């Protein structure tokens, strides 16, 4: 049995989900930003200076900070600089694992 389609939650939009006009933002509903520690910007800059090259592929410049182990451990030992594509791939893989 298939689930019934839902209407787009955007006020006044008659489209069914997934709405072609109002695409859902990947981090919509996430509390990750609120859980970051005070001084995250300083910590992020420190990690990116320490790891100027992506610690996953070793080729591209680091532009993002990755938590090596999932969760809210924001210690320097659990953070690494990574490039955008590697971070996106890792995050998608972790999300797929969590869904299963």
C-alpha cells in the first residue's frame, strides 16, 4: 500500500510534495546550529588553518569543518577540515545509514 501524497506546506501552494517550486532545504528542521558551542566561529577558523587541505581526499582546499564521529563532540580531536564535496558525500552517507 502506498502512502498518500501531502500538499506542499508553503502557504497557498496547491502542489503535492515534493513540490517543484518550494524545494525542501536539506537542513530544514535540524537543531545542529543551536547545538554548536559558544565560540564556534573561532574554533572553525582554527581547524581550517590547521587543515588547509581536505583531510578526506587530500586534494582540494578545506572549506568546511567535519565532525569525525557523529554527535556533539566539538573537541579539536573530533574536528577536521574538509572540502565541500567530500563533506556532502559523508553527510549523505551518514544520513542514509541513520534511515536504515
